[in-house]
C-alpha cells in the first residue's frame, strides 16, 4: 500500500517577499493545468463530468473559487518551502 512520504518542510519559514511569488506560481500552475486539460479535449462545464470531459475550473485563475485557488497556492507554497529546505536560495534579480 502506497504511503506518501514528502520531505518535511514544517520548519521552513518563507520570507514575506516570496508571498507574491507564491501567488504567481499558483496562477501559472493553474494555467499549465488548464492548457493540458484543453489539449486532452476537456472544456468548461457547470459541473465536473469525467466522461464528457467538462469542468468548472477551466476559467482564468482570477475567476476560480477561493477553495480552488488555495489548492494551487498550497502547491506553490510547498514547492518554495521544499526548494529552501533542500538548501537553495531564492533571489530576485
């Protein structure tokens, strides 16, 4: 049985200047997901229907519900924390 074992990032505290980057990454994650879905033949629909390949999430990031945005934000936030936990430094040029 599969037991997820992600790297522990609970001790990583990101600087506030990375919060804006988190939102940009979250938006881009959604854009990449949406592009992939469209390429697979999915389209917008009021409800998710796997057999008809429709989903209400095929909208611009700004139009997503806060719940959906939070999923993308968490992915971005945890990715940045992992980068720092692995010893990398994130700097803006």
